[in-house]
């Protein structure tokens, strides 16, 4: 009888875990030279990742993953608003999508 109750408890815990999983979406932001809300572009990638997560968290956006790649839009100019060519891609919870769009992120077609 103890074995059956242990098995039932384990099964219920597994079901509870999977029912709490939230759907996620990927969004991206084309980095600028120095007009991004979390700071300038010229910081190490690890620090930039932390700053992006912290900024988005303060805006109520739950970030699962942050990736920084070189496949963004690049502009040949040195003004703050010019694009660096780096793209900040974030996996966020789907219910935070509108908040991310309000912060100038775009929905990514695929990841």
C-alpha cells in the first residue's frame, strides 16, 4: 500500500510540474551605439546580458534566455541611434509579449 501511495504522489508531482510550464516566445531588439535603455553597447557581452535581463525584469517582463548575435541591422554612422549590427534576442513568457513590444522589441519569426 505504501508503494502505491508513493507512486501516486510522484505522478501527481510530475503532472503539477508540467501544468505550471508557461508558453514562451522569442523577441529581438536591434542594438544601437548608445541609446539602448539598459546602457551603451561597448560593454562585455556577459555584462550586457545581465543589464538587459535586469531592465526587462524591472518592466515586468520575465526573461528565460538572452542571446546576443551579430545578425542584426548594421548602419555606417557613429550617432547614438545608429545600429551596431548586434541583435539581442530574448525568450520571454508569451503573456509578456505586449510589454516587450512596448520596449521596442519585435516578435521573432523563429528560433
